[in-house]
């Protein structure tokens, strides 16, 4: 039996999902939590694909059987170890021969193996469309160093829904954003991981997102999600610059000096040659506050322009004299509660 994508993902909350595509395909992107039992290696898949194009399906199928035959027992053993209550879910790229063949094998050895109609391709179409679901979204904005991510995390503790774009991307959104954040996923896997969190949100409640640019290091926000974010109501936290500069020092001063210098070089043309020279010298002199203020000159202008550009967007501005994320989270939630009628 082949399940539609919605039913397949629902069952996948309880049952193991086996992705039988090649290791390279799996690494590029997969359903979060899925296990890879590849029917073909990367090289074998290339051989079979070439034969299919040049000599037809029958010749390619025979070659595929030559590759698969010696590995069938191993495939079955792996599946039996993964199965839950003797049940397992299987998919390939389009829901065709690869998943059907593996499901047949698993069923032959006594498992209840079911497949995904349309395969991973259907999954990708489904998750990309999910970013157009009719959720109520509010964006938290603020100048660099305002502590937006930590504020949103505190709001989440207080009961607000928050999708942590930066946490999922492993990137904090600026030239310095990759430092100390671990390895970023592929762009495809970023979308998959984000969709997994997104689809769990309660449609009856507000979802808070941090204001982000489309590129976040090596990954990018999907076009439909980014376009939607640019049209959503905006709550802007206004934190005094000295507090923001000190926060940047706390966040970045302990990180690798070479990586910080490389980040400065990436924005060198935009901050100007003399400012770059001064910032690099200050970095090596461990005058981190000076580095922070030079970079804030650039980032403040850029972000302020972005805010002004969204003239037709409904906005709430929340002033604070504190750098404490918990305090600012309470201010934002109160301001939102008092003024939300003007946003929706």
C-alpha cells in the first residue's frame, strides 16, 4: 500500500522511515529522522541511470539486480532492526521501482512495509507549500545587538510560539553569524528541518519569527516564506546603542580572532577602507567595543533602511532601557497584547 504524504508523515511519528535513495541523495536532503538504507551506492546508481538512458529499462533493470542481489540479506537485516512492531515505512525519489522493490523485500521477510505515494518528491512539494498555510505570523525586529533571539526564547518560555530560524540554520544572520554555530545543513535540508518545526505549530496561535534577510550564510529562506515575512506585522524592540554594543562584545569577543577578522573583511567594502583598517587594528588590540561600534555604524544604517522600506507594514515600537532578554520579552508581550488589534 502507498500512503499519501500527509498520512505517511503522520505514521512516521511512530514508525521508522527508510529512505532507499543513494547516500548522496540522502545527504543532500531527507525527511528529518529518516534512516538511509540505499538500494544502490552512488556509483551503482550512476551506472544504472546511464544504462537506462542509452540501452533502455530492461538492460538497466538487469544491471540493477546484479548490484542488489548480494546485498538483499543485509538490507533485510537492517530493516528488521529498525522496524517498530514489525512495521516500517519506505520511500525513494518518486515512489517508483526502488521503494517498491525494497518494500517487496521487507514484506518477504515478514515485515509490514508500506511506501510513500510520489516519494520524496511529493514530500518536498508538500513541505514547501506548508509555508503558505494560513498561520498568523508576527515578526520581531530590532537593530543588531538587540538580543532578539534571546528575547524570543524567553517569550517561548512564557507560552508564545517561536520558530527559531537562526537555530535551524546554524547561523545568526550577519557576516559574523556562522562563527561558533556549527556546520550549516545543505539548503535543502534546512528547508526540511524548518518545515518539520513549522508544521507542528498551532494554527490558532500567533507564530513569532525573527526578522531575517533571505540569505543566512550558505542557506536561504524559501521565496514564499521570505515574501510572506516581509508583509507580516512587525514589532520592533528599540534598545539603546551602548547596550547593544556591549552585547556584541559579550557574544563575540571570546571567539577566534582570525574568524572575526575574516568576517570584517567580508563587509570591508561596505564599511569603507579606513573603517576596516581601524576595526582590524582594534580587534588585534582587543578593543572589542570599538570593533562593535564600527560594525554597528554599518548594520544600523542597513537595518533602519530595511524598516523604512516597509512603509505599508503595520508596526509596533517598544522602547527599553534594559538589555535583559526576560524583561524585554515581558515588555513585548504586554505591548503586543495592548495593541494587537491594530495589527490584525
